[in-house]
């Protein structure tokens, strides 16, 4: 929810302590990312709200700060990072739903092979602790640690085109004129492991799904 600098500490205390609940926002103005799964979650949780559609999280944050909307629903890490960067934005700590993250692949024969390889990569990094290390790195406040090794992508087995939403901190975003983030580093590691060149294309949620 949005609050002025004057009452940042008070709202921080209330949201962190659970004194503000989701029921307080039913009937308010909500931002929804076009083409995202947040549409159903928002409408199911806040059936009496007024809905406004945006292409990106940054557009929703700008609307929140301009008092054009009262709230929007997003992933907890995204809300947490937005709050870390701007204390006038806060979020309710209790999740609406528990869900999993995924990388989407189309159903072509080649993509089916890529899917199998990527699932093997995920199983490996979950088993050896690398997945936890990536979460610790990208979901933290330590910006100095957020660098990516980009060498070693041979492309000997071809290239993979990956669509990403570029303002989705900490998953994929632009910093110092380079694409960074948790999902970005995972895809580069995958490419290095299986001999692929990884090419990223930046798009909004609806365009990612259409392109897939």
C-alpha cells in the first residue's frame, strides 16, 4: 500500500505486525499487470475493487506513488525489493497464496529437449546448494554481490532465445546497462552447462506469453 514519508514508520510497523489486513483494501483501486496470473488472484481476493491495467511493475509503482491506485498484487520478493528501494511503499507480510515459480517452454520438439535439460539443471542446483546461494544473493540488500559471470557460453549446441520482463527485480532487471537478476543468472548457467548461447529479449508479460 502507499503511504507518505511522514507515516512510513507507522505503516511499516502495522504491515509487518499484521495490523493491516487484505480485507482493509477490498473496494479500493487495484493495479493489475496485463496478461499476468495476478489478475485472477486480485479479482478473487478483492471482488469489490476497481481495476486498472498496467504493462509492468514499474508502471504500477509509479501509479501507486501518484495516488492513481491504492495497491497492487505482486510476488513477495518483488514487493520486498520495491520496499527496500523506496520506504514510502510497503506491503502486507502475510501471503495471499503460496505458489511456485517456473520457466515456461513452448511445446516444439526442440523446446521439449530444452525443458528436460533445464529440469536436470534445476535438480542439480537444488541438490548441491547452488539454488539457495542464488536466492541469498539476489533476494538480499547487498548490491555489491549482484554480479554475473557471462563468459563460457560457447554456443556449440546452438542458441536459446529467452524472453524476460526487464523491470522484475530481483528476477530480471537492467542495472548499469546490463540485464541482471536471479532468473538471468540461472539461464546463463544453464547455457554454460549445455553449450548454448543465451540471447535475451525484453518484453512485458503479455508479449512473453504470446511469443512463447
